[in-house]
C-alpha cells in the first residue's frame, strides 16, 4: 500500500470516525485526553497493519494509545431530501430539454 493510498483511506475513515463521535458522545468521553487514536479497520488488513506501523513510529512516551477496532463502514448514502429535476428554456419550463441533456451527459465529448 502506498503512502497516498493509506492517506486517502485514512482520510475517509477518520471522517467517519469523527461523525461517529459526534453521534456517540459517551464513546468519545472514554478516549483519554491527548491520546494517540489508532484506527484499525478489521475489514482492511493492509491498512490495519499500516496504521499500527505508523502508530509505533509516532508513539510519544507518556501519552495513552487507544486502538479503535472498526468492523466495517456502511455504504455512503445521499442526505438530499426529495430533489426535483427541472429544466428551463428561455425562462420557461420545458420537458423538451431532457433529451438534449441526456445527449450531452452521455456523449463522448462531454
């Protein structure tokens, strides 16, 4: 695993972990102040090993280390509520624009 791949995976994982902490403040309270938090995704052995290696390298004596084992991450879903698709042509709604949009979206030049 390259450093860039690990960075991208850990960026997503840490974002999801932050969201989890916001939704579960009691869990967050259990993490000691100034602790090194090591995220260990059990579904990705390579990233798990990478994170342990980096944690060992960056260990600061006197600071607690907390391993967070993560069983998985649910698929991301949109949070949009009932979006509506409307087209306007010369200030008027027009359903005639839909075929042109499809042609534009699916053309090789787009």
